[in-house]
C-alpha cells in the first residue's frame, strides 16, 4: 500500500490535509507543536492511529524548542485536549512522556524524535500484520463464492487513518495483493463524510467499490448483497465494547439481524484496558456546523459551502457497539473474541 498520510522530515512532518479530499490531495508541513494540535482538532489529520502518531511527533517537535520538564508536561496537556475519544492519542502521549521523563533535557529532543519514529514504524507494521490476519478470513469467505466478496465498511479506516495500510481496509488491500476478488460498499458517513475519503483511497488502489448513503446499509444487507462488515475503532473497552464513528452501531444491529459477520480491525494501541465498558468511553460532541453545512465544489469546480439548516443540532461524533454484536476483533496478534480481548492480549 503506497499511500503515506504522514511522512517524517528532518525537522517537521508532512501530512495529507484530509479536509481537502476527495477533490484535492494537498500536503501540509507541520513544524511546531501547535500546528500538530490544530491539525488534529480541525480534522486535517484524522483516524485514531494517525492522530496518535501526529501527537507523538508534536511532542518531539516541542522538545526541539524547549526540552524542559515543564515544557514536556505542557505539550502533553495541549495535545491531550485535541480529541477525547480516540484512545490512540492518549496512548501515544503516555508512551512519549514515560519514555522522555527520565531523559536529561539536553538529550530529550533526539530521544523524542527517535521514539516518534518508532511509533510511526510500529503502526505501519501492526496494520500490515492485522491486514494479513484479516485477509485469511476474507480468503476463506471468498472461496465459497462464484463472485467477488462484498465487504461493507463505515467511516475511513484505511491508510489515510493510519501511518500506512489502514485497519478495516488493510485486509482488503492484502487480499487484493493475493488476487482475491473483493468489492467494497462504502458508507458515506455523515456528517463529516469520511466515506468519501474511503472511496478516494480505494480508487487510488484500484479496488472496486460503491458509495452508498448511510441509511442504505440495512437495505443492502436485507437484500443479501453484503457478505461481511469490517470497521475500525477509536477505542475498545476492556469488555470488547467498541467506539467508532457514529453510525457503526446501526450497522452492527442490521448485520446481527441478517446473520452477517461484523468485525472490528484495530491495532492493540486502540484497546483501553483501563476502560471497563463502552459506557465509560467519552463521546466527543462536535460543532453543529458539521450537520448544518455541506461542503463541496460548485458548478465552476470551486470549493463552496451550503447551509441547509440553522436550528438546534446534536452532533455526537461516535457511538458504541456492544461486544455482543461483534463477531471478532482483529489486531496485529490475530483474531480475538471481543469479550476476552484484554485477556487475549496478555498472553
């Protein structure tokens, strides 16, 4: 998978500005802590693993300006405020802080950059591994069919949401490399329309796909047009309950009704052993403008926005899918039973 959403440079990182997709693939150079924080807050960088890696580099960049104990704690606190739900953010910040606190300030900048690079490389390796595990499942499912395997996903859990390969899409990309015929139903994922990013990414990779309105998912399942559902995750609780982009829960309910397996794909950094159940996962409430305003191109091909509503709106960014609705969870270590996810990872 050649797409690189985050590229480390000598004194900065280069990321794809995801707010410009799918119409323009533009790059941003982030050279300061605040630039990294704002990129996460405004969703120029999005996807739990990529948010975590960006935060790690944000700490490293901050240490180049001021490597004191106070500056380290301030950098961690600033980045921790950017997005509450994605646990990879807090995992990466805890990893960086734990690694750097014992290091003398004079050596912190170099140590921080080395550790951020390790976070970046580790995410790529983990995603490829979970993709290989998932591809074995897709191969088994496809072997009984005389047509392409039909996979449904929600939000963007591809390479764009990670440092490479993706989570939910990693099995699709590995399966494609292995010659397994796969087609993807791409949910649009209102109100941020991350499904458009998935469609763009699949087109770049040459994977057959079809964009659908979110509310078409149940109909397609009932018609027998979906073989398997795979989504990513922003946080997996100790009991296997999983938070993901709002709308995931409804797909899990429909999949259960129609006997369709529903899988989660995420690296172990997404598992929060300190969070007992999904009820303890903080759900981010985002701006009403995301619901009230549509963004796209006008007839002249210029970026434009259209306000479609101006009343009261609720905009929860995530929902929680109970472990009982999840067939299995893929991590870099293999396939796990949701209710025993933390026990499996401790072996």
